[in-house]
């Protein structure tokens, strides 16, 4: 059985793969005592970064959250979450 921490990391890895496919730079960080997080960098403007966390609600549903507590999407909807991260990092797709 996967641990809560392991499940969160798994969700973040799936989001990382989606973001990397769209040319974002990502780093998974999982320091002891802290929630695992995905550090996302806009390669066209490296000063634009955001940390994304995966956490579950009391009902057991997993969600992606921005570091400032903005919920961006359900963990099963990686594509929507990736688009919202891109929006926060001011990337316009054509």
C-alpha cells in the first residue's frame, strides 16, 4: 500500500511529466518534514517560478495546490492543472 507521502509524490510526478512535455523545467523536492512539492520554472523567463503541492481533502480526494494555497485542479486532471500552472507563469500557448 502506498503511503500518503508516496501518493502525493506520484501525483506530482505525473504533473511534472505533463509540464516537461510543454517545455517547463521542473524539480521535485521532498525534504523531510515538508510537503513534497514540484518547483516549476518558466524557461523563457527563469525568474517566473511556482511551487505546486499535492494534498488530499478530508474526503480522500487529491488536488493540486499552488504554494499560496490556490487550488488549481483535481489530481486526476493533470492536463487542466498544467494549463493553470502555465497561466500563473504567464505562458501563452498558440
